[in-house]
C-alpha cells in the first residue's frame, strides 16, 4: 500500500475502559512533514488515541506502523526513542526544577556512566533552540516562567528527545491570540524542517489556520478524513458533533435597565501586597453582559474576588450592588442579595468532585434559599431543584446520586451554570464558562447565558477565550496590568484591536 | 553561674557530645531525604530506628562483631521497608495509617523481643554486645579542641558525614537523583517521561529503611553495649523533622540534624548544673518547635489564601 508515503499509520485501534469504548477501530494515517489535525469533541477519543501512540495506554486491538514497520512499544520511553514526542494539554513539567533539568529529564547525557554531563546537555539543547528559533532561559526555574514559555519548553523537550512526530494536545487553550500566532509560526517552521505535527484541537478556526489534513473523531470513531480546502467550518462542525451547530451566538437586541452593580475606584492587592487591580470603575446594568478580556494574570482574578467578596478592597474603593454598599459584605451576604458565581476552577472552587450531583446543585444555597428546615435538609425540595437543574441544563448523569467526579467536564460545567442561574440571582459572575468543554456544550452554555441576560439579569463574563468575550458581551472591558480599558461595545472593535489592548493597554492603541 | 553555663554550652566537650549524638540523626535523615524527595509518605522513622537498635544489639550479641550488628540492623530496616512497600504501593493501604501502626508496633515488638530473646525487662546489658571501638588519629593530637571533638569517635561518626556527601552527589549530580526528585515533584510528568515511578519509590524506600536501621544500630553499639526499652526515645521523629525542615536536601538536612544533636548534648551538659531534668529534657523538642516556627515565619506571607493555590 502506501507504506512509504505515510510516516505513521495507526490501523483499527480499539481501546476500551470497562464498558466505555474510547476508540472503536480508529485508523489514522499521517504523512511525513505535514500538520495533521485531529479534531473532535471532548470525549471523542482524541487524547486516548494519542496516549495509545505514546504508549501511555495499551490498545486492545490494532497495529501501529511507523516508517513502514510494525512497532510494539513497551513503555513511553520506548515510544519517545522511536521519535514520538507528546506535548500534553496539562504540561508535564516539574515546577521546582530548572528548565534545563526539565528538558533533559529521563534522557540525560552522562559522564563516567553515572554523572550528569550538564555542559554537553546544555550545548545540545542550545543547538536545538537555535535551529528551531526557540528562546528560553535554561537556568530559570519553571515556576517563574509564563505559560507561553512553558509550552516552548515542552516543545524543545520533545525535540531534544529526538522526536520526529510531535503531538500537540490542545496547545492553544492557554495562549493569547498573539501567543497562538507564535505557536502556529513555530508549528509551520517545524513542519518545513521535516518534522511531522499531530495537532489535537476542538477549535475549528485553528484547524483551518494551520492544518494540512484533518481527521475527525466522534464517539471513538473516525467520521471524516478531509482537507481544509475541501470543507468549511460548518461542515467540519457537523462531522464533529453529528448535527448542525451554531457557531455564532444568537443575539437578539435587549433593553438595558438600571445599574445593578457599580464599582468605584476599586483597587486590590494580592497576598504579597502587590497592587493587582488599579482604580477600577465600571457599571453593570440590568440585562447586560459585560465581558472582561485580558491575558491571564492581568487582574481579572482580583476583580472577581473583589466583587464577590473573596478579597478585601483597598481604602477608598466602593462597590454598590442593587443600590446597597457591599464593599465590606461577606460572600454569603452577597449571595443572599442575589449574586451568583461560576468560578474558573470548576473542581477546585466550584464544586466538590467527591460529592453527589444533588449535593453539588444546592452547594452555596443551602442557607440563603431555604433548602433546609431548622436542622435537617429537606430532600423533597432538593430533589425537585436538582431535577430542574439537570433537565433544564441538559446535564447527562445516570441519576442525581451519582458522584460528580464521574461526570464529564462539560456536564459539570452545565450543572454549575445551572445551579447559579436557576436561583433567583440578579447578577452572575461567570469565569471561563466554556474552558475545556466541547462544542456542543459551548453552544448550549452560550445560549443559556444570553437567555439569562434577556430575562432581566446581568452577567459579568471573565474569559480567557477572546472569541467568547466578543461573541457574548454587550460591552467589553480589557484588563491590562491591573488597569481597565474600554474594549468598546459589541462588534465595535475587532479581535486584533482588542488583542493589542490585552498586550499593551491603552498606549498600543494608537500604534 | 550563668556564664559557667554559657561557657559549658560552647565548650569543646559540648561540641564533641553534639557530634556523637547527631551521628544517628545524620545517617537516618540522609536516608530520609530520599524518602522525602520521592514523596513516599513514609513517616515510620521511629519504628525503623528502634527496630534497628534492637537488631544492632542482637547481631553484635550473637557474633561478637559490631559490624555484623549493624548489618543485621540494616537487614531489619530492609525487611520493614519491604513490608511497608507491599502494603502501601501494592495493596494501596493509607501511608499515614501504616506509619502510625509501624511506630506504635515497634515499641511493643522490641520490648517483646527483649523478653523472648534475653528474658529480661527494661534493659539488657551484657559484655557480649560488643560496641565499635574508638578510632584514634595521631595528627589531631597537637590541637586540643579539635582532638577532643573529632578524635576518638567510632567509625560511624565519620561515615555519617561521608554518607551525607554521597547522598548529595547522588541526588544532585546523577540522572538517578534528577529522576527521583522529579518523581516527588510531579509523578505524572515523570511517568510521561518514561520513568517507572513505583520503582523509584521502592528504591528510595529501601535506602531509607537501610539507613534508618543503620542509624538505629548506633545507639547500642556506640559504647554503651546495651539495649533498653524504647531506646531511641523520639530520635526517629527528630530524623523525620530534620528531613522535613531540610526539605530533603542532604546537606541542609545534615545541619538541622546537627542542631538537634547539639540540643540533645545540652540536656547532658546542663543536667550537671542542677537545672531540673524535665526542663532540660524538653530542649530538643523545643528546638524542633523553634526551627519550625522560624522556617514558618520566613515563609509566611500573611492572610489566608482563598484562591487555594498554595495547597
């Protein structure tokens, strides 16, 4: 067959976990020197397939053919030695070690058989960095570097291990638009230098920007092998989801009412005493979605914490909610007044993975909205409420007694958004509502948020996904280095202009 | 009186005592560093040490050779480590529960063995338990202070410092050390890099067990030639504390162990001044609290951290 043409063939890979069939006879053929996109919703089996390739899982059936030869890896080092390099979505780095140590980990150059040859290793890594145009500080601790830099470290790491095939698992989820461009340049350059890239994503725009060929997975099966010039976004989305999806948020004009929340001169220091939010002034009105865009760590977190009452506000600042001064109110008080919060860290802050679905759906409201009699929980009311969340927000769970941790990320997110919005809340603070969830669920959550805003409530949306902010927000605010800049009304500025604001604040606006 | 006490505390006698008393702590906690760096969760230091002390005495009693005593102590440490490893890594028992059980069982076990083997209670004192003999270095003789501190020690004291140094080299200069440190920081990443995490944890557990056993054998064989009930008296916990405060860095850990040894020496020195022994006996533990407190204050950043990223 075409054995010479393909650098990698995975034939009829089947992998099951108990009853779940993660990969069902998946065949993937990748050409040398190409950028091959592997797309599909979360849970479609993309990561499983790549983990089979990297020998983190063993397939039940199926063959892997590398450079025309059948291969059977014994472990992931074996796979790495054969030229397969994996950049995981969650970075596989050691935070207390230096960049150099991280890169050489497991593949150290040695002197006298037992000692690390630091000089030789360093030289080798420097050569790679020069050849592929990476610029990373080798002696710095990983902990001190920004995320985009860490991604470069990961890529250099696989190159150092001699990878010919580089698998990038959702690499853009942590990057700014400019960072994504940089990554794409690097990917194109690597491909031109003869490396083969397998690019896992569920973001369709990226597929068209960078891929040469596309394999679509759905429910563990291949639903299409296409070239980007032969399809458009909607067709690709249909292959992924199996039905038509809306990629544009469906917006209808809304009347804006009175001011719900007013922040005046709000400044916040972090626990090290550094001023992270500087003199923020803004209003949120009834029926409005205010979107906060910004590079991660620009002060969004402090902004949200100040409004929800998790951090103290500096002297002189004032927050008014529904006409009352809440600057010094406890989060519990704010919840009672009708403020809801969908945190970014779903499992860390938003929910309890070990708790059941019903426990999680009343969490935070067990006091304010009367789910309990004097002492005991009232199960009839709870069951009824949980049932409402589950049915209205389409949470897929076997029953409401299921452990939350067994649900997929998308379903957990739907549950949390549902919990916060079915309550009689006036203002919802929503952080990264669609992080790590699939297209189908994104569509659903977006639609729900617009619905919430139309029903006379307001939303403060904080997202690292610029597209999301631009699609949903009536008004965009950009945070840069703790200061807030006006990002215009809906569709007033394009993503390039907002990207510049995110990177340089007001100054870059002119240039 | 006050200046007398201070003078004694700073005298070569005190330093010499400190050196001898910190020896088992240094050996044990250097092994403990490996344990700490791979996050094995093993806290059963006291158990390994006390059992090592018994078998050190027993081995020497049987063979008449302190070296064989230490060897048997090491073997006892290895056996305990192996059982621990099977329980925690293969049968998924909770590490803390196993550690607590180990520590409580050790006292009972050694006391029982004392009765079974020697048919005695409290303390067994016999010339058949042969201690290590002191080494003499002629070149130290002209310097009285150095002579008093560094001369006439048993082999293990010198070995302790060599062991720390070797531990440091292994941990920071070899691929093995880099990998084991990585296993402790992020086991998932280590696995993704093709490291057999369980193997590294096993190796480090074995190192820890062996060195704690060896450290235990110091006590009956350092000249006293006896074994008594609960002979280690919390020294295992001092080893644990040293590794924790030293954050698993062998050299740093050694200095913490020296500090605890010094505090231990003070209890001996000060008791001659009629200060109540109960107060003096607290010294090493007060020192633990002071060290932990000062480390804690240095790292304190004020305020509760709501975002939870310190967890």
